[in-house]
C-alpha cells in the first residue's frame, strides 16, 4: 500500500491476528482504560452490521517484516468521505516515533488514493503519548465525552505527583472511574497545509 523510511503499510491478513496476540502488554497503569467504547451512534437499526461490514484494516510492518502495529478505519461514511481511525502498536515498538511516522504515510494515502476528506478519532486524554502524536500530525480536539469503567485498585492514586496533572481527565465515584476522551478531527486541506509547512 505504502511505505515510509522505517515502516511498510499493507493490508491486514488472517495470519496477522495470531501474530498480534503475541504482542507484549503495556507497562502503563492506565492502559486498561485507553480503549473504552464510545456510546453507539444512532445511524439506524442496522448500525452494528453496518459498522462491522465497513471496517478496513492494515498492518504496519518494520522494514525487516516484523509486525509492529495495526491501522483500521470504521464508521466509513462514503457520502461524507469520512472515516474513524483506530491504531494499535505493540508495546515493543512505542516511544520511537514509529506510530507517528506510519500515520504520516497512511494519511497521504487516506486523503489521496482512498479519496477521503475527513478523518476523526477518539482517544483517552490520559493516553498522553497518543494525544501528542495526533497533535503533531495536525489533529484538533473538537469535542470530548466521559466514559465509565469499573474502578481498579491498580490505577495510580491521583495524589501521586507523577499523575496529578491527569486529574482533570479522571473522575472517581462509588466504585467507578470516568475517563475523558477527546474527539479529534483532521481535514484533507489541513493535512496538506500541515505537510507543506513541515517541508514534506
């Protein structure tokens, strides 16, 4: 499909499912709440079937063929030329800028060959690495919502100075924890202007 200096993006296949199961887990106390689901959107009575049938997936490989991550599109709206991004990277490959680099290549294809004009995504505000990456690509926060999960004793105390800055994005009450999720958006013209500004 496309490649960057350090990544190859290709269609996902069934063998990749087994390979991704072997990815190591993240060593982040908030990792378990990064992927709380959004409330279902009232598209129609066939919402679930529509969403499943409209998903598309790509693998992100290293240049030597190691499976590093997965990029997906869901809620594909062909009339609006819009889709919602999903991206997951193995913990073994985070912190090196590989996800951001892969997204740069994918966005060129998304707004070019695939013909979309808007990409949207939702991300936990406490997932600071992901939020920084999306902002660096030109995504803007356009809304937010709160999602509830069962409280876990594994979550760090917010009075710990290391995590105190996350307090505005977390609410705890009666055995539950609510996490703020950002709704972010990027339009084709914004991406092209952003890319030109960065000299790509």
